[in-house]
């Protein structure tokens, strides 16, 4: 009750015609007052890394690739590698839990009734308008930027589909050495290449018509399956790793995670992936309010709003810059006050900035 009397006393001394009081939310006991909360927004940076996972799988008969195929281009050991292929950045908006304010109507001394307040909020409690009942739609102006990174050529284009062996083949193969089995596979490759040559040169006497293309494809596919038993195969797939970053005042560098080419993200080893903020600019003529002015003073007929900052943001992988762009980050800007009496205000729910002022 003493706190309520103090607030009313402050309001009276500040402005005897006060229609409402605005205070930092943590100073209010809602059991003793009637009013409304509203939030200022803050921005979250959503970083989506597209990661390519590549598995190099050696062939069953890789030891004979040099001898029987006369090639050094074969996989000699199983290996998994990771690479950052693409980075996509967007900004999201949520209610700032550190910037919550409480508006309390003041009772009119003549009518003994509280002043009517028209306060419009979005679903998260971020202020949209005050003194107006205009139904503002959410802004969809999220910042999106994307950068493609160079693609590393794969070791081989072969895709291995394991062939199935029946019981009779397994029984006969058990009588052969691995070297002899490898030779039989080489013979099958030679037969397939002869068949391929006969088809494309028209050596065969049968007119296969339009089915010849299908037959050629099947021959090459089977040949690649056999070759993969020697040179191995490479399987690649991509997935997205997402991080959410909440920029804070005074933090100009934020570590996201470590990234290793052998383990991907979240590994203990590898290079650090981080975000750097620089060139943070707000209007030079806008006075910055102190923390005490925001949190410890009750204001009559005044509202808090934000002047967002324009920020240069870089994402670095080790010492290498992946991407750079300019972003608008509301919580890195300044909180200001506007005198609000018999006016209609609308706010940008992404930045907290005032969009329009209409004097009644």
C-alpha cells in the first residue's frame, strides 16, 4: 500500500493532469493496482547451417584395385567428413523479458472514474498501439540472407548398390580365394563393357528399338556396382543445424560452437564458429536512458519505446569470414520516452519503434 501511495504521489507532483502512470513491471504489486503490462520487442538471430556429410566407403576388393584396374583413384579407408555448404540467416522477434512495463490508469478527480486506456498488444504482449484500436498486422519484414559456399568435388561418382548372392554362389565362392573372386568380378566387368560396345555401335543384329537406351543404362549401372567393389563409393547427404542467438548489449562477440571437418558441429576439437557485431549505430541525437531512469522512476502520461540499432554482423569460421550483412537489432539500440496525451500511437512490433503519431 505504501508503494501505491508513493506512485500516486509521484504522479501528482509530476503532472496533476496525469491520465496514466508507466512503471517498470517488477516494481508493481498487481494486487494493489489495476493496470496493464506491455513488452518491448527483442530480436533473435536464427542461423541455419546446411551441412554436407560425406561418407567414403572402401570397396570389398579395394586391395586389388591397382592390380586389376590399373588405377590409383580408389578409396583406401573408410572416412566420414563434414563441410559447411550454405548459411541462411533470419531474424525473429519475441517479447523482451527484461523490458516489461506496467500502465496504470489514474482516477479522474472530478468524475471519480479511471481514465479509459486503449492498449493494443500482439499475442506475445508486445505493444502495437496506444490510444487507438487499430488492428495492426504483424510485420513480415524478417531479414533473410544466404550465401553459397564453394562445393568440393567428390572423389568418385559411383554409387554402390550391394549385389545379393544366393546360397549356391556363397557355397561356390567359399572354395575360391578372395583374389580369385575379385578376378571373376573383373571378368564380369569386361563382359558388360563388350555388351555395351555392341549396343552403342549397332553390332548386334537384333533391332531393340527404343528399349536400347534402357538396356544401356542397365549395363552401366551394373558395371558401376561391380567397379564399386574395387574403387569404393561415396555417399553424401545434407542436413540443417540451427542455432538461435540473442544479442545483448556489451557482447560484441558470441561463440556459436566448434566445427570439425571430421566430427561436424559440437565437437571438442575444430575451429570456432562465432558471430561478431561491429559498427553499432543509433541516432546520434537520441539520448540514452540510464538503467535507473528506466527501472526506478514512475512516469506520468509517458510511454517507453525503442530506437533499434543498425549493426554490422559477421559470421566467422576460424579466421575466415563466411557472411557479413547489416541487421536491425532492437535491444542493441536505445530505450526512449514519449509524452502521450490525447494522441494515438502505433508501434513496429519487430523493432519497438514508433510508426505513427496522430494528435486528437
